[in-house]
C-alpha cells in the first residue's frame, strides 16, 4: 500500500519538476551525494579512501525533450572527464530514458555511443541501468548494438522478472549487475511476492557466479549477502569475479565492513538536482527510510 503510494509519487512529473528548483530536501541529502560534480568527486574520494569503488549516477527522469537529453549527455561526459582527471576509482551508471529513449531510439543510441566511447578512452566502465519493462527490450537492443564496438558496457538483470533467467543466460558474457527490481510491474511480467523474488534472486546470482563474467550483487539484504559469502567459499569462486553493491547512504557500516573483509565493494553514488523520483523509489522499497525524512526535519 505505502509502496504503491511512493511509486505513484515517484512518477509525478509536476512534483519532480518542482523538486528540482529547491535543492536537496526532505532528507534526500542523506542518500544523494550532492548536486554538482565537485561534491560527487569529494564523496567518491571519501569512499575510495575506505577501499570502496563507486558507480556514479547523474540523476535524471522524465526526459522528453532533445535539449534535456543532450544536456544530460554533456553532464555525463563531464563526469567521465572528472573521474579521469581526479584519478578516482569510479565508473558510470546511467538510464537510457535520460538520454532520450522515450524520444527516439537512434537518438538515444547515438548519445550512449558518445558516452561509452569517451569512457572507453579512459578504461572506464558504463553500466546501463534497467528501468521498467516498457524500456526493457530497447535497453537490451542498445546493449547489443554497443557491444559490437565496445566491451566497457554492461547492464542489469531484475530478479522479479519471470524471464530473468533467459536474459541472464543470453547476456552471460557481459559484466552484469543483478538486483531484485525497483519498479511496479504486472503479474504478466514479474513475480509479485517477496518470497518468489528472493528465491529467483539467489538462483540468478548463483548461476551467474558460476557461468557468467563479472557479477555485481546489488542488494542491502544481509541474508542474500551471507548466502553469497558461503556460496563463493564452497565453490571456490575468487573475489576478483564479483562485487557487492549498495546505494549511497544505506547500511554504511555494512558497506565498510564488507570492504574491510576484503570483498570488492562498489557504492552507487547518485547526484544532481533531479533527485525526487530516485528518492521516492527508495521510500517505496523501504518505508523505514522515512526515518531519514523525520531526522532531517527534526534537525532543522
Ligand atoms: P530489500 O529491500 O528486499 O530488503 C531485504 C531486507 O534487507 C530487509 O527486509 C531488511 O532486513 C534488510 N534491509 C534492506 N535495506 C536495509 C537498510 N537500509 N537498513 C537495514 N536493513 C535493510 N533496480 C532496478 O530496477 N534497476 C536498476 O538498475 C537498479 N540498480 C540498483 C543498483 C544498486 C547498487 C542497488 C543496491 C539497487 C539497485 N536497484 C535497481 C534497486 C533494487 O532493484 C531493489 O529495489 C533495492 O535494492 C531493494 O532491494 P534489496 O535487495 O536491497 O533488499
């Protein structure tokens, strides 16, 4: 119920536009690493100092105008330059809709190609995040196209998808992030209850660890993390073959602990003015995150 309300709010374009004007509010500053490149580089340096690598997301949603998509592309290119210039341990995460997937496929592909090409010059990886099922096939199509020219690109498999195993097998030669899935999807396409999603998540992770290229296990779920730790030990899977990922600001102690234990750890670091949809989806996943809002309000 609460989940549906926050997912609904995340899709409200009017509130999204309004939020951009007022800077980070409502506790979003706890989970969004600033509004500009200087701030995000500072956050990356702090995480790198603890042995944690980063994937940087220049936040952006509801892009229906070419100028906005071009602006997003330019900003991501600047982030790539900044990663290179500051020599920080970081790569890029981006959403195809931000680069114009809802405007025209070929326009989005050309924007993405420019980004992947620039990143490739510096040996920087680009992860194409997965959005709702309406964008699933075009996102895989973009990946198919780019992989003909570049190998510094990968994507995400969402365990709630009924066909997730097919996608994972098809893309096993890509560096792949596996997640539970963040959008509201119909039963026609996705498992609806937590037990089924969790079971599929474990199944996909195990399969990819054994059969796939590099695996990013993106979750805050300690049960899954503990299971993976046991699984890799039992199956002699070396640490170089996988990493754990969590979102910036969540389970900070566990992030540090996993890095300290010697696991590859990567924090997903979002930044920018377009924080509203991202923040609402985090509240949808875990209404306890409302604590962040409450703390922020009380600290004022
Ligand atoms: P989930 O929310 O199911 O929580 C399981 C249990 O873990 C909870 O019951 C609780 O015990 C514990 N827990 C979780 N969060 C906690 C916290 N903050 N503090 C204490 N305990 C906590 N989705 C998508 O559709 N496309 C994408 O591209 C991505 N990309 C992505 C990158 C990264 C790095 C992450 C971490 C996640 C994504 N996601 C995503 C989001 C993902 O699909 C999913 O919605 C969220 O990660 C929430 O699911 P979890 O696996 O974290 O556990």
